[in-house]
């Protein structure tokens, strides 16, 4: 590896054989620190519970050198929940970074674009509408898959409604808010008219939670997430000039319509995977990219750091929700309570400079 | 379809034969052949032919809504013509890959916006995008070209500053620098002086002239007729989607043409400082009696 220092004004490049990229030490440091912090919280989170396991034992077990008791507790009982937190956090963080970059507006998170509310409406519909048919669908296809379908459908609806010779970020957000409002109205109506026992089940899903995840659910989410992240990382390079708008991007040789459609679809699917795995966890997709962007001191949300920030926020919130408070709270309550103030702090600090 | 029957004030043909015929004769690298462009059913440009002469500054002028920006956007492949073709280096631009077009032709759209906090160096470096790939994101070649582009536009000292902290003129220089970093010798600039005061506009146009001196072919759209006259070697005057006249400013810019193209009453006089005509518009206010609308044709 040789670092070629060009001139003081330009970012230096790094070359490894035929591969070359811009050397950004600060971004790299922040990303590595976020990864380390996420891993630490992940391990602590696995160790905490009715049968506590110490941090060294957790790490030993993760690398296949633990004792049998620890291995059962960790791999069979606690791992699904912790992994779900990680996957959902990364998916939400990357999804938010994509939608915010595509719309060139920090407000454009998957929550605003109707994905979450669409998934919620479908899930609540399936849970509350009585009768054998709905129950059969829930059993065969599964609630997560149905929620994913609802999120995807709503996301695409918003995209096509916002389409007018290209997609304008502001129009996308306005239509997203409108469609979300309709979906939320449907959800409320279903809850009000449904049987009280079904409402309790639906409510438990609606606050967003990582409770009682099974390996089966987590495995599906994990594979979907990995495939989507692979697609995103392939296309993301073509996306970089699009921060300057469609016309500049076209001038720089980017087929912006195609790139945007692929990435927006990935963002919708990632958010859908997250919602189907953990319910509509609020605020992570909105706040994680913005926090990552400010920590990394970049003008646009960095993808990897956004995903890691999302994972850290969600895993950390789940840990707090389970341990620090007298009552066990759903993770969604804690993500909003932590993420919101932290973003405000970063914004205020920027103002004071 | 351009008419050249207009009577010039100084005698001689309207269309500067030297430049235009050389261009039509095949030396041109960029040309439109019978292009028709419209937005949603409304035809903006109808069966237009134009050849961009190589190695000079061509400026498209015309009244608002005449289709001059549309023509520039069609030449740059931003708009797909409904009929006809745009030819770049002998090939139909519509059949070329977007990336290959970007390696030959640099485009600066009207009033582009950079994300807040982006530095000048990062913005100009993005101009290398057509030459990069997923694996090869930043090479020493890229660094050299960006360094030169920064120096050529006089913004090397600003490299670490955020683009949004610069003045309008500096910002436009930075954007032109990004287009230069693309490494093309064919530059299309859509109203590069929009929102700039006169001093900054001159500054940017002097830069454009420097680029031309260094061998670039430039096509731009300008609003200000006197600046267009001063800085261009070839003027393309449009009205209602077709070309009214084209040629060297000395041959094209006449009172009659200005009236026909813009409905503007003006005197065209010798520029006291330049070697091009100077347009003095005649409005209604504060005009000496001899120039009032009496002799309007």
C-alpha cells in the first residue's frame, strides 16, 4: 500500500494494486469506532439477562471457544434478538441515508415516505380483521412477509404518484406525508373497530420491538438485508454525482433515472425488511444518517457509517430498554428518546461554532 | 433552418461564411440535424439544423422562451429529440453510452447546487467521475487533472473551503473547474453568468475565453447581448424554436436583426473599447428626441 500525497489542497489517494480510492482518515476512524462500539454493545447486550454472561465469555463464545452452557444461552436464546437488532439497525440506517440522499432532503426518511405506515396498516389489517381468511394468510405467508409487502406497495405508490418527468425531492416528501396520513387513518380505524384482544396484539406489534425473535425470522431478515446491501454497495458509486442534482449527474455520465430507481427500491425493501422484523421502530432511519454525517464531517450521509450508527442506536436502545429502566419498554420508545436529543445536540453545537 | 436574408447595416453577407461554412463542411464535432424537441406535446424546437464550429466560442442568444436552453440541453443529450439526431464526433449521440458522452463533452447546467459543506476540492474532484470505476475511484492521474483544473480557474487557494461559503463568481468558477476536470475539450455552459453582477460576469467570461484560448470549443447560452457580442466568435440567434441568423457578431448584430429577433429597438454602434459592435437599447425613458420611435419601421 502506498499513500500518494499529491498537493496539500487535494485529498490524497490510496492505491492497492489496481484498486484506488480517496484517503479520508477521519471518515475511516469514525466508521471503525462506530463498528467497535456497535460490537461492544452487541456483546454486552448478549451477556445481560436472567443468566448473566461476562463480556470475555461472550466474545469467546462468539468465536467458538465458549463453554457449552454459555453457548446454549448465547447462541440459542439471545443471539436471534441481538442479531435482529443489528440487522434492523443497519437496514434502517442505510435506508434512511439512501432516501435522504435521493430526495436531497434530510426529512425524507422511510417513515415520511409511507413505507412504515403502509407496512403497519397491512399488519394491523391482518391481525384485526376477524375471520378465517386473514388468519390463514397470516399463518401461511407470515405477518413479516405481509408487512414487507405493505411497505413495498406503499413505497412504490408514493414513487409513482410523485413521478412527473423525473422525481422531485420535495414532491416525493409531500406525497409521502399524504399517503402516510391515509395509511395511519386506516390503521386507527381498524384499531377502533376491532375486537379488543386483537387490538392488544396489534398494538404490541405497532410500537416496534425485538422481543421473542426466532432464528427463522432473523435468518430471513439477515439474508434479505445482505443481498440488498450488496446491491446498494455496487450501485452507490454511480450515485455519488447525484448529490449535485440530475442534470450535473447526467453531464458526468450517470444514468440517473435508472440509478435512482434501483437505489430507491433498495431503500424501500431495506425499510420493509426492518419493519417486518421489528415492527415500525421510529426515528432510527431519520436520525442515524444525520448523526453519521455530522460525526464523520461529511456533506452527505456516508452509507457505511449510517448503517453502523443505526445498528448502534438500535442495539444500545434495546439494551437500555431491557436493563436500565424499572419497566421493560419497547425499543421504539428508547430510540426516539435517545436519537432525538442527540441530533438536536449536534445541530446546536454546529450553530455555536 | 436559418434565414440569412437579413440586410446588414454595413453591407456584405449576414452569415460569416468563413466560420460557418467550415463548420458545416464537416469539421464540426457537434451538430444538430433536423432536431425537433418538445415538452409534453408542445413543440419548442422544430426541425432545426446547427453545426458548432470547432475551436471557437459559440453563443446561443434569443428572447425568453425561444428554445435556446432547450437547444443546448438537446446538444448535450439531456433532452432526447422527438425527431432528428444530434451528432457528436460523427456518431448519433443518442446511441452513445452516457459515460462515453461525458468523456467527450462537459456540461454545466443552469444554477447547479452543491450539498452544504462540500469542499471545493471534493466538488472539482467529482468531475473525474466518467473516468473512474468502482475499483478505481481515485488515481494519481485524477489528482493531476483536478490540480490543473483548479489552477486554470484560479481557485486552487479555495480548495479546502466549503462551496457554499464562496461568492457567486467564485462558485461559478468552481463549477466550471469541475466541468474542466472532466477532461473534455468541448464545453456546454447554460447561462454561466446567471445571478452574477457585471464584474463577476466579466470575470467568468474572461475565464471562458481563457479556456477557448487553450483549445476548448465552447457553446453557451447568454442573456446579455453585449456580453455575448463581446465574448463570442459565433452567434446563433434564435426565435420561436428556429435559427434566425448565425455568424460572427460583427456580421450578425444589426439593429434590424435585434428588432426581428427580440422586438427590440436599438442602435448598433462601434464599441469604443472592443472590436465588436455595441448594442445601445432604446427604451422610452430619458431618450434624446432624435431617437424616439418616429422612424420605427
